[in-house]
C-alpha cells in the first residue's frame, strides 16, 4: 500500500489524484513483481479549503485501521485515525 497525501488547489483535486496514481504506477508494478504482494496507490488529496473528490472516502476506507472522515459546516475535513490496541 502506497499512501500519498497532498494539499492542492480546489480546482485540481481530481486531477491531482489521477496524477498520483499514474506517478506510482511503475513502482506499484515493481513492488508486486519483487515481493509478490498486492499493492495499490491510495491518493489522499484535500483541496486548500477542504474540498475533496467523490472518490476520497473510497480511498480512505482502503487504509487499514479504525478511522472516520468528518466534515463540519465550514467545509474543512478532519481525518481521525485511531490506534489499534493489540492484546
């Protein structure tokens, strides 16, 4: 799993996510070939004023662990990750 986090201009959120996936395509193929593991790129792109793409929640849901995406009335995004307790 390759996670790339970026803050972008609001108009470029969707474009930036596509760029991130293409940027790491060769690396993803190489990791799969070398270690024989499933690898995917997860672009976490947030606009300067909190704008997110329609696929943002889908990408974030692919990140392991307990987390949630919350947005308030001001259009700001909070991503909350909780540590897993291993007993």
